[in-house]
């Protein structure tokens, strides 16, 4: 690896990521400070950040173009990981009636989080190979059928949130690669007859969440946490109740507050100002990654950056929408902020990919010198 490539390393991007992570660790500490069994989770998160940053630097050090040679291997490995959840019950960890984790004792792995990275690489490779020809319907369908197997396996876990995020990310990448809007419309129309099948195959709790979204009075107990989230955010006002003294949070009315509902803790304790700070950091992060896509030296690198920006955008929108009562509950963490292992590591790997693209954007210029 040419040491000159590190001159292109985007320290602003890393700074934004670290501020987001630090923001999350502080709020995780606040959310659990009065609960003995969860009090040290912020320390665990810090350890995962350290590991994730090491992996990020390793990924950045590797030329992203090397992944072209291994994209088929990555694809079949992630399919195998997702399939193992269904065929090897002894290594699949059952969490809330879903099979989402491979139990490796010290560090359970969530294959669907790794699938986001792998499918960004695979989709970017396939679309880049057809650069300038993605307006042809057969090329669109080629990329579509590649994304379908992992989508189905993730959907059947069941994990509707990740399925939607991965599908939306693929669509964003396809749009940026030049597909025809007419073809997008045809795909949308052809999907309409499948909606009843989706509804029938959804897990009972998923259907209940969807019905509860449209009719909160249907089950007051099930709607309890959404109500507490809205109370938390609304009661925070402009400046919040103060760090560590939010009533809904500290009195444990708000559940899963360090993971899916971390934004509600921010809204209650830091108010509108703290929420806007979070929004600003997420927007700045996405803008910085889009900037990287614009600077990329080839279609493969550009589409990798588009994919990373898209997955962060869609996952953030879903998490914030759930906290604000604008979307049905999905169990989706907030990127870089919520407590988590596989999710945090996966997002740090994705930032490493973006850095790898940025660090090689002027390689051709170096070769001419």
C-alpha cells in the first residue's frame, strides 16, 4: 500500500463519526445509570468502538478495488450465514422470537448487519460492470434477482426493518447507476399484487404493530412504549430536563431506551437543541459520504459510497420515525448512537470502505508522476 494514499484520508468524516459515537455513549450511560444490571453498558460500547475503529483502519488500508475479485465469495458466504440461522438451531440465538444472531459466545454476530455491507459491495460491482447500460431492463432485473435471496432470508427471520432498509438501499444505488424511472414504475406496479402475500407471511407481532400504528386504541398496553417515547420527546421542550434527570427515562417508564429508543432519551434530557444537534451530525455525515461518491475515481467506488450513505439515511429515518410515532415499531437501532455490537461494527466497516475509496481517488495521478 502506498503511504501517499493516507494523505487523502478524510479526518472530518472520522471526526463526525466519533462525535456521534460519543454522543451515543453519553446517552447510553444516562439511560442506564439507575439500573444496576445495565449500568456498565456504556463501557461495553466503548470497547466495541475501539475494536470497530481498528477494523475501520484495516478496511481503509485495503484498496477497495481488491473486493471486486471476491464479491462472489462474499455473496455466498453471507447467504450461508443467513441460512445457518434456520438450519442450525444450536448456533442460532433466539431473541424476542426472532432468529437474528449467530451465538459465538463472546461476541454474537447478526448476519443481517453484515449483509448490508456485502450487498453494497456486490450491488456496486454488478452495477459498475453495466455502467452506462443500467437503463436496459435486463440489467436492472439482473441486479434485482441478486438482491432477492438475502432479502427473503432476512424477511423470514423475521426482520422487516432490515429488509426495507436493504431494499431501499439497492433502489437508491440503482437510481444513481442510471436506471429508467419507467422501469422503477413497472417494478412498483408488479409488486402491488404481492402485498397480500407479504401481509399473510408477516409474523403475528409485525401485523399487530402495523394495525396498532393506524389504531393506537386497539391495544393500550402494546402502545405503552410509543406513548412514553412521545411523552419523553414532548416534555423535553427546547433545552430538555437536563442530563440524567429525565423522568420517563430515569424512572424506567421508557423501555429499550438505550437501543431502539435512544432518541427519546435525547429528546427528553437535551430537548430540541440536543435533537437538532443529532440531526445536524447525521446530515453532515451523509453529506460527507456523498461528497466522497462525487470524488470517487470509478463507478464501483462511487456506488459503494452511495450505498453507505443510503443505508445510514434509511436506517436513521426509520429509527427516528418510530420514536416520533410516524412509523410502526421495527426494532431498528440508530446508526452509531444506539447500543449494539454487530450494528456498530458494520457501520464502522462501511465508513472504512468510504475512506478506502477516498484514499485512492488520485491514484492515477500518482502513477503519472
